[in-house]
């Protein structure tokens, strides 16, 4: 005997059915040639490449109206004056049915129907060090919870796939194969979100540092570790209070947890940042944090590739490299020390990390040489004009 739905569940089910029926009717409406829908990080708000594209489109194509998709729990992140629709709402389905342009760094919710005449730009949201897409089939921790058929169906919607470098293009082609009947165009144009690293002025950077409470003369270290598939919750691989205590008052540590863990680094048993340790997880623009930082401490985060645009020191702190490689898989050995693979100094213990800064190894000529080779490999298209190139190509603008 079928289980009876509660009154609330029945109401939600009926609402979904009504919205889907109205959406099917909207699919018969003409496309709006002046409407673009943007999304980022599974509806977390204005961010990443779509944000940079939206900003540049407002400048170069003011006749295009941009609307963002955001989940109800993240609507407070929306900047004043930026139009948005709540995922799953009536306005959301109307926008998805009638927009000519679709831009996302992940995917749009709800299983929309891609219409002839719609143009979908997949910007991605990082350079792949870890395995992605179909390559995840070889890793049981990932394969068991990944719907590869859904991935392929999503890829079939793309008209354009954006790449930050030749390495990314090679990986995207393999792990997100386009069907023969619906090939997408590669856009080897660089990441629009990285334009800020080339256009920010000294005054801009000073303002950001002041807003973050970084005193004049202090060295700001941005610690931004990535997500681990084999761990539950945020568990940093360094003791931030110990590090700043050992380095002294001239250092300040900006802690940014991966967005999977919410808006605070003080979760899942992680220590509450205090004093010269600042929790910047909720800061809306990671690009500003990078501009403010004198060096990046990270592990396997794709932020490493973006930060390389600044040509500032990167320290890879990777105590769990073997575990990460075995459970997630990587495309090259970040810790090898080979030019092009390693962005700078590598540490695997707290003691080594402290010594790297005490001795000056973090900004030594050897570290700078590695950083230069890494930057040459992974930032060849980044020059401050990626957003303009992408906007002109995607919206078919002259020039």
C-alpha cells in the first residue's frame, strides 16, 4: 500500500507539478534575445568567472539583462541592485525557459530543457589538479556517489567550454566528452575572474588590506585548503594559532575554509580563529583575499593556479599527499619539485612550515624559479582581458 504523504509534502509535490506544467508552457514562448541567466557554485550567489563575465557584459553589452540564480538560503549574499531569481521558483523557470544566454561555473538546478537557440557557456571554476568528470570512475570513494549519466547529459547542453590553460583544455576534452551530435566549442581565452590580479592598483590593494585589518608592515598569509573526499567536515592540517605565535606579530593569517563547509572556518571541531588569525571564509570575493595576501599557503586547491597570476610566493603544505592521491587521484605530482609541477616551497609537517618562513625559504630564488615555471604553464592566457574576450565571443559582439 503506497505511503500517504503528509499535508506539507503533498502541498510541495503539487506545487512542483504546477510549476513544471507552467514551465512546459513557457518553453513555447519565444526566446528573449536580451536575457542572460547566470549561476555559480550551485546557486551560492555572484562569484567566480560568471561574476566577471556579468560585470563585463554590463559594460560592453548593456542591452543584455543579466539575472542570477540563487538558492533561498544564500539570497542574503546577493549585492544590492543585482537582479536574481530563487531556484525552483516561478520566475526561475520562466527565466530558464526564455533566456537566450546561460552562463554557469557548475550547473543549473532542476533539470531544465535546453532549447534550440539557447547558448550555454560552461566556465568551470578551477584548473584541475584532482580528477574530474569521467576520470572519477576509477576511484571508489567518488564513483559510488557520482551520477556519470547525469554528467554526460549536462555536457550535452554546453555550447562553449572555457579553459584557463592548455592543461585544462586537455582534461576537459577527455573527462567531459561532447556527443557527436552536440559538440561544444573550446574557448582557450583565460579565466575572467583572474583579470582582477592584473587590473588592481596599489591603492585598491591597500584599501582591501585595511578593510581586513592588516596593519601596515604586516605580512599577510592566506591559508586556503581544499575539500577532502575522505574526511567529514573542515579539519585544517596546520594549527593556525601555533603558526602565528611562532612567526611573531609581523605575521597575520587569513583562514578560508572551502565553501563546502559553510561560511566559517570554526566548524566541525576546528579552532575558533582569534587575534592574528582571521576567519575570512565568509568574505564574498576570494580574489580580494588573494590581492591582500603576501603569500598563499595551500594544499591541492585550484586557487593555487589563480594565485600564480600574482607572481607572489606559494607554499604547498601537504601532510596527507599520499592519502589524497589514493582517494581522489591527481593529474600530476604537485610535490615533485619539477619545474611546471610545483609552484614553490613544499612542507609536510608543522615544523617544516614554520622553518620555511623563519629561514626565508618561502621567498628564496629557488622558490621564485619554480613559481615562474608554474606560472608559465598554467597562466598563459591570463592578462587582465579575459572577460572582454569571453564576452565578445559569447555574445557575438564586434571587436
